[in-house]
C-alpha cells in the first residue's frame, strides 16, 4: 500500500474514533434521537444529488439494510452514548459486531467456519463477559444492552448488504439517511421535542460542529475514503487496520473525555480485539490459500 493510501486509512481510523467523542458531546445537548435525525438530515442534504433509483428487486433489501445499519444501529449507539459515563466501553463493545457478523453468516448464509474462527468468536464474546464484570459497566447495564443491540443491528445490516447490488457507497449513504429519517422523526416527535431542542441551540457553534464532524467527517469522508481504498486494495489488507478505531477511541476517551477504564474493561476489551483480529486474520489466510486440486480421476 502506498504511503499516502496508508495515511488516508489511518486518518479515517482517527476520524471514526473521534466520532465517539463528537457524538457523546452532542447528545449532552440534544436528545439522542433528535441528534440522529439532524445528523442524517445533513448527510442527505449533502448527498441528495447522488441518489440513484435502484432496481425494484433491491428495494426490500435496501430498506432492511438502511433500517438496521442506519436507524436502529445509530439510534441505539447514540442512546448509549447519551446514558453512558464513558466512551471507552462503548467503543470496545461495538467491535463484537464482527464475530456477530460471522455467526450470522453461518446461520443465514450457510457459510462454514473452522474451529480456529470459532475460537476467535469465543474469545471475543468472552471479552464481553469480562467487560460486563467491570464496575463501570455493571453500574450501567442498560448501556451494555443498548450497545450490544446496536452491534447486532450493524452485523445484520452487514449480512444483508452482501446481496445489495447496483448501489454505490455514497448513494447508499444517501438512501441510508433518507430511509432512516421517517421512523426516526416519528420516534423523536413521540419521545422528545425536536423542534424545541433545535431552535434552542441554533446559535450553539460547538454543537453544529460536532454534528458536521459526525455527518460529513465520519459518514461521508470516512466511508467514502474507505470505499475508495477498498476499490484499490484487497479487503483483507485494509480491514485489519480498523482495529485501530477502538484503540484510538479509548485513547481519545482518556485524553479528552476523562475516561478511566479499569483493569476488567481493559482486559475484556483486549480479548474482544484479540478475537476480532484472529477472525480477520483467519479470513485473510483463507483468501490467500491456493485452490485445492480436484480429486484424481475427475
């Protein structure tokens, strides 16, 4: 990978890590669903010209992808950030979406995994159990449930997205925003007072900076840049670097948010990341294996 591509990838990891801080700060001012609505509205405003009508056969899958990866995933994780005392535990727990995706691929797509990948999954979920025993996490079990629900929604969306065809990454981001907005707007209107909150904070430059960072930086620049790299490099050469995101998020949480992760949180987070890394490397190894020769006589 050329140095400039590696620098772009590292920048994307830093942007995505910083998004945990930006979102945690924003949901202290706006209610979580209202923040999610405003964030998606900004994404849609920027990417609306890139909307492309998909083939009618893709609509059910597109809607399912957008509701799981968009409305449910972001709604739950922003709820968690609004209720949590720290950022580090959320950034680490979110990584279980990768072993969840692997399990769902087995259950839904019929993919096969070996005992080594199964071991990686068990290590990752063992890390979740260890993190769950940390006093900070025990004090906010509702946050744990919200994050695991968000991770499951992201994993389900990842599986559904494998069958999505003819939709580019930025067009998908635009559809994700447009299709996620209606249910989120109804939910915000029911649970919160979105217009009152927004009008009361129109002159809050820091808030709108955080929203712009999350919408334009994390979604548009981050996902757009990542897709650009995926088009030019093998997936298995790019994805291992994504493990830097939770590590950088924990560092930023300590330096900026004042997190003080305990031993169980660090140990459990290390097990989660270790299991995820093992799964990622096993996938990379399988892709590099030469095809088996056909049996003799065929």
